[in-house]
């Protein structure tokens, strides 16, 4: 059983994130096609950079929501310090 208490996302938020992720999925498929077609390496790298940027934006959006909802709730329950430690651990992975 998951020990974390989560705040439910509304349908609009889910739809927005899923649209972004589907767009990223399409970009990845585009890179696969570019490789199959032996496209210019720099063009492929530019597309990879665009995907990385798009994923970062999704990550920032999820992080912001986590801080405003999940962490706020954790502080109200007296679990703020462990919530901060958990988030910092994950954020360090983004820097690798």
C-alpha cells in the first residue's frame, strides 16, 4: 500500500498533462523516423533538445502542483520535513 497521501488531480489538469505527453510521444516517434531516414545528425539533436525541454516543463508543472497541494497537506499533518526531504531527493535526480 502506498504510504503517500495524494491530492486528486481534476480532469482539466489531467487532460493538459496528457496532451503535453502525447505531443512528446509524437516528437519521439518523429526522431525514430528521422533516424530511419538517415536525417542530418544536428537536426536530430535539435529535436532531442526540444523533447528534453518539453519533459522539463512537464516536470516543473508536476513539481509545482506537488508543492502547492501534496506538500502543503503534509505540513498541515505535521509531516512537512519528511516531505521536503523526499522532494529534494527527487529533484537531485533531475540534476544528474
